[in-house]
């Protein structure tokens, strides 16, 4: 995808909050649509198909046991399969954009991207306050939205690994940007597997432009770049309506610069926009910020 080229974007909603401790991110796809995500991308000249939502059970209506280590794991595994199938079936050449939902939806979206890549090497830029590297054994909460990346790397609950059903990501093919709330077991995981990360502290020191350049360089060897953007990477002042707000996040212009640099790299092949929580929001402001950022990611420039 190039800043100046026309993209074919396919939107997939996954209105799931089974992975989150706090409810409400199931309304994320609606909030992003009401904030005019589709029309905004069309106005940039892109072709956009909204393929609707995958089927997601409602927490109150699930009949699977609410397991302590990994809450709603069986239902989340079902959603992972459905979303992976949908994304794997995206039109040739299209850029799938998955609307969450809690970050557990990325198990399905990235599994679908890996299947669709047919052996091409898939790299992931994980833009997030959190590392999402827990497993049911290490998670302090049992909330699966803190575990998707561990599972995509091949570690964790066998039911989720089976639902992903794609070869695990290689640790060298993952880079973090924006980390600031990392559990001890996640820190150990990052060091044990040599994952690359630009934390908020790194961003303070070297600035967003250098950090984004370094992250793209670290992923220069992959064939397909997936951007998984958790709204909680943003500072709560910019976006209060997110799943798990953490102080000290990306500022408004800093986040736009990141998106503009990704757009001008011409390398983004698929995207997640997750963890928008309208319950905590103020008149859909956070969804609107995410749509503005998506516009920058899809080539909107100031001049
Ligand atoms: Mn996350």
C-alpha cells in the first residue's frame, strides 16, 4: 500500500468483548463505523467493502464454562476460527482491516493473514500499551485479550493454538511500539525470545520518527506487514474510551506521525483497530481519533 496509490480495503467487524475484563469493546465496530471509517477511506480515493461482522457470542448467553485461567476460552476459540476464515478469504490484493473488539480478535485476524499469505513471511507491528504475551499459566486476570500475541507465537492454551491453526509467528517477525505496562512474565518472555520493542521510554528518548524507522528496519525482511493497533497505545487524554487505559501513552501528533510514516513506507498489508470502548468514551471521541489515525495510515497527508 502506497500513500499515493488506491487501495482496496475490506472491513471485518469482530464485536467481541469476551477477552476483556471490563465490558464494552464489543461496541467498538459500531463506534468506528459511526465515526465514518468507511466513508473517510473512500474520500481518500480508496475502494472500501464493509463485509459486516463475524458472529460473536454475547457473554451473558455463552454456555461454555467461564474458566479461571482463560475466561470464555472455548467461545473465543470459535470466534478466532470464524474471523480467520473470513480474513483468509479476503479478496486478492485487498487490505483487510479488522475492527475489534478486544485484542483477542487479533488471533483470528493474524491467523487469517498468515493463511492468506501462503508461505510468505508475515511480520507484525504490535502498537499497544501492553505486550499481550501472557498465557493462562501466567495471566494475573485470566482475560484472553492479554494473551493473543503469546498464542500467535505458539505458546499457551491448546484450544486457542488449534483455532489459530496457522504456523506460529517467528519472534524476529514481531516488533512492539508504545509499551508501558508489562507484567513480569511478559518481560521474561520478551527477553527469552529476543522480541524487539520500542517502549514509551524509547520513544521519549529517540522520538517517534526514529523509533518507527527502526521498527520498520527490524521488520524489513518480512514479505507482509500487519499492523495491530490497540487504541490503548494512545494516551487516555487523547483517547479515554479504550479497553484498558494506561497513563503516559502516545500523544495525538505522535500517533499521527507514526501512521504517516507507516503509510509512506508503502508496506502495510493488513490492519487491526481494536479495543475502542464506547462505555468509557465521551461522545465517540476515541473512535473518531482512531478513524483520523486510520486516514493517516491510508495516506491522508496535511499537504
Ligand atoms: Mn492489546
